[in-house]
C-alpha cells in the first residue's frame, strides 16, 4: 500500500509502485481532470505539479513520488476557476474540445511560477503540450494576461 | 426528419400519444423531462425554470467546434432569453428516436451542425417566446399585441407591467404551441452575430468536464484492446493462461475475427496484461503492402484512360493541343490520422436485455444503432449518454469502438465496462484521410491566359470504403469536394476537365476535418500559382482574371489581399503566398508570410485568412475555428503522415507522427466578410487554404515547389 498526497489529501493506494502516476490519479484516486493522451510524455495532457514542478504524470512511477506533494487541475485553485491562469483562460475563452486544457493550464501555471514574466521564447520552449484543436494563439494571449494578473496578485500565482 | 417546428411538433405529438406517453402538462415531454433538467417545457427546444434558468436542448455534438454555444444562441435569440440564464443540455438519442426524431439529425460533421439546424431551432425558440407572451397576456387579460419580450422578461407596454420568464413559464407550458411562427430578421437579432462566451468553458478549466474516458461507475471494469496490426488480417490464436494470474485481470475476450481485449479492474492493469498476452495473428495477403507500392498504384491513375467525371466544360483536349505553352505538375499527399487527443473509448453496460452506453460520438443516432446491432437487441433497448468529445475531426462519426465496447460488456452482465484504446491502437486503426495524387495540366495562349485546365485526381475513395451504396455509377462525389462548379472559383477558365481515377488500397479511409478539400485546394492553388509564375503574372492578379464569374470568391480574396497588404513591401527575407477555395457552403482565402533561412529553416510569421460564411452566429468562435483549422491543416502539410510497411501503419504515437505545437504557431489574423443571405459552414472550410498559402510563400522565398507532402523532411536550403 502506497500513500500519496494529492491536492493536500492523503490517499492509500494499492497499485503497484511502478504504475504511472497518471493512472493512479485517474483510476485509484479517482480524479479525472488529468488526461491520458499518449503515455510517452509527448503530449502533456497528463501534466501535474510534483512539489511545484510540472511533470508529465504518464511517465512518472507513482512509487517514486510518495513523499511529494502532488497537485492536479482539481487542486490548482479552491473553486477551480480563480487561479490567474484559469481567470485568463476564461477571459480569452481558450478551450475548444478542452481535453488538453488541464495539462496546458498546469504547464503554464508552473512556468509563471518560475518565470512571472516569460518571454515569447520562454513560452515556446516550455509550453510544448499538444492541442489538436489548435488553441495555441489564444493560449499565447492568455499567458500574457495571466502573467499580468499574477504580477498584480502574486499570492495566488502559486500552486 | 422534421425541418419545421409545426410538422415536427405535430408528428412528435402524434407519436407520443400513440406511444401512450401520458402528456401530463398538456404539451410536455415526459420522457425527455425524465432524462434532462426539470422545468417548464416550451415546445421541445427550451426548458425554463422558476429562477429564469433557460436550458436549451442540443441534438448535435460538441467536439470543440463551438456548436453547443452557437445552437444555444440561435434558440435563445428567438426566445428573447437573457444570455446570462442560458445553459445547454444534450437530447438523449433514445428520446429523439422514441419521438420520431423530433430534434432532427444528430449527426455532427461536414460543418453542418449549425447551418443545417438553423431553421428549425430558431423556430423552436420563437415558439417558446410566443407561448410566454400568450400566457402573460392571458394572466393580465390584455391582447398579446400589447406585450413584448426582451431579456427573459415580458412587458405589457401600456401599463408597464412585467413578468419574468421564470414566473410565467409553467403557465406558458400548458398552452398549445403555435402552428406557425415568424423568425426574426437579421436586423432584429440580439445574440446571433455576437461573440458571447462559450457555455462549456468553465468546466473545461477546472477539470470538471466528464469526457467519456472519465466516466466512473460503480463496479466498473476496464478493457484494453488489440486489433490485427495488418488491416484485413485475423486473430489466429492467443494464450490467456499466461496472463490470467496477473493483478486485476478478469478475462480475455475475443471481440471479433481480428480483435482481442483484456478486461481488468483498472485500465492500466488491462493494458499491461494485454502487452504480455501471447497473440498470433494471421496477417493475410496485405502483409506485404508498403507505401512505395501504394504510390506506384496511384501513379497508374494519373494517366489512366478510365476516370470518374467530376465536372467539365468546353473542349479540354482541343484547348491543350492548341495551347501556345503548357504547364504540368504532379502533387501527392499521404494518409493522415485524426489523432484526437482523447483516444477512442466507450463504456457499456449490459443488463437484463438492455444496453446502456457512455460515449463521445459525432452521431448519437448512429451510436445507438451500432450498440443495438452489436448487442443484438432492438433500438428501443438502448440508452445513450452523450459526452463532450475530446476531439472528433470526423473520426468519431465511425462507431467501431462503440460496437467493441458493447460486445465486451455483454460478457459481464450487470457490470459497466470501459474500453479505452491506447494511443498506439488509435494511431494504427484509424479511418485515414485518403492518400491522393493529382496531375494538373494547363494550357496558356501567347499572352499567358489560361485556355484550359485538366486536373486528374488519383487516389482512394472514402465512399467506396465507408458507404459503397452512396457511390454513383462508380463516382465518389466527395472526391471532388472544393472542386464543384460552385466551389472551385475559376469558372472563367474556358475549357475544364476534373476527373478521378479511383485507386483503392487495403487501408481504411474516412472523413478527416475538411475531407477532400484539403488535397484538392492544395493541388489547385499551388498549381495555379505555378501557372501564374509561368505566365509571368502576379499570383493575385492572375487569379482575379479567372474569377470574374465568381463574385463571392473574388470578394473574399480581395478582402484578404487588402488586409494582408498584398503588393506592399515586406521586411527583408519575408515572402508571401496566397490561396482561395470554396467549401462546406463558405468562401475562404488566405495569405501567408514566411521566411526561410539559408539553412532551410521555415518560419511562418503571419497568416491572414478571410471567410464569408454568409451569416456569422458567433464571431469569436468563428475566429477560434479559423485559427484552429490552420493548426490542423498545417500539421498535415508540414509534419504529419501515416505510412504503410508490411501492411500496417508505421507510426504509433506523437513522437513519430508529429503535429504542430505552440512554438510553430503563426499569428493568424481573421477577416470575416459575411455577405448574408446564406448559412455556410465554419469548422472546415478554411483548413483547405492553409497549406497552399504557405507552400506558395515558400516558393516565393526559395524558388522551390514542394509537390510531395508533408514538407518535412524535405530540403528548403538555398541551392
């Protein structure tokens, strides 16, 4: 039995320790906002924060993060909408199908935490999550808005 | 299918009465109400609750294209509802079926979601508004003509008395829906044409949206699946004993002749066990086919005597024989997979002779029928829970994954089973955009005017694979998408022949966002550019001369040229390309600006895209679709491809089938020029001009014509 700290709650999980964190979050913990897209860390739909650092949970063994604090999209903000990235995403009406957006939001939240004012090159280098609907233009605009919001209220810029 | 509310409503009422539906509130719909939200039903499209919440019923599917919001806007506008109160919910396919499809066609593809629903959903909204006004007038004892509706409030104009919709809806629901209603004129629209926010956004930001893959049910099992890697091959044998002791594993299920599944407590356990399951495939006669052979097969079509006629006028043979000069080129595109980010999946539960499914589908009616067929039950023994799709792009119009889920679930009576395809399975068992080549020949006179054009398509037919009954004497009309007389835009070409040599392979093909307009527009627009260059004319001016009989195409092209500043100087090293096309009832044109470094690195700097879809329901969403269509279209032009070796798909994931990412995203500027009077499609039309605009710009930058797609890994270095 493993213990996992997800969004501040401790879960007892009877999965094999080498089970990818993604599937433990989805199937054992029961939080489905984190998505399966590729299973090989290419698409980023499964992005979560492990001790504040963004990670592609499909390629992290659950047994390796039992001592860590894991944050999923469900734990990014108390109401699911008030993190500056979520506020900006709402303002720009970013999602289309929405399947990749949990991962996009988690990746951007981590980027802004590390680099509150990312350059265009920072964004291109760090936000490599796949969106098949092609919302990249709005994502870029929303990142600028989120950066401005985070600077205005830095306390909520963390997750 | 009903296209007018009066006949739809009547036939539904007859059907409901005949079925002994028990119309408790006079005109309500007990079965639908049982499925959906409670409240007062005004006609069949809207439900209003006491707190003014207005629920609009949606029959089509939301897969990102914004149809859910657009359809709600159409109904709410006619209903004069306050948008802040509007929500949307799906009509259950079995409820639609039980009511003689009163809500019309559920199929969502071909950019038809809005344009083919627009008449009856607007009438549906107008019916609700008339009922609310009538009920208010009755309560006040005044003529209806003295009452007006706006922002979810009825006002009696002479007295100033007001009633909220929520206060009068229950009374209104008791009235007979009017047989005839008049919908608003465009000048009266309050929501149509406005960029309201999407209704589905908040839940997509918080992780709350439950896609089909996210369904969690009590006692649920999970299934992973393997299909014979070679299309047409079969399952020969397997050794279940090797995996039955693995953790969580319940059973190995032979799904059909070529498919096997492992069912376990958790999906990851099922997937792990499936990978360890010894399977022997009988790969069959296709196991030696590769892409080279397929290319050779298609080449035989380029000059074949026999071909299906798309359109022709004048005398092309004489025009080409008598031409002062000729231009000829052969283009080719590869298979493309949809690669929706949510892989194929479906949850099914077999219980007591009834089947229930949870699915993301582009066609709820078809999913219901597929589930019934797979379960061997009548249509009325099926219940379908429609979920938002994590991408569709045409893939989820096919019901293969629904059938599989149902067959597997039948082995576990009373327990829901969720089938999820791995990404690799999804990549290797698609319904691919057909592989296509095209030979184009143009004749020019001494002044460089086009005297004739022949476009010969050679490639696979979607209809021959998916719906052979829709072939018309060997002709697949869909092969000519974007090239019908209404669509291609060059009616002024005096002699024309467009034909198609059907060359089918063993690879499954299907409808892929933009379908055949992708290849056809790319072939035509790159080739017209080649002809313009041969005639030593400006690509825009050259096209204009061919578009004198196509005023709508021309207007859109002029709009894009103006916004892009065609002819104006560009920064050093930046070059432009242009393209236009008509498709899915709309007109589109684009200008791309690119640079290519001496090392051959391509940068797409700017795209300007103009579109005339007639009327625009939500300009923000049309812009979003246009931006997204360039990502999907350029992915296929720049990187993506599906190739065949040993009869099977080579690529397995996003590492070897690359798609566009944020770093590659050019700035897209949208120019909407709605000319009114028609409702054109939005999701697909602009995808067709993405590729040719960029490829023509690459030619301007490098002098290289890229005729074999995708571009990568071809060499753009200066020579």
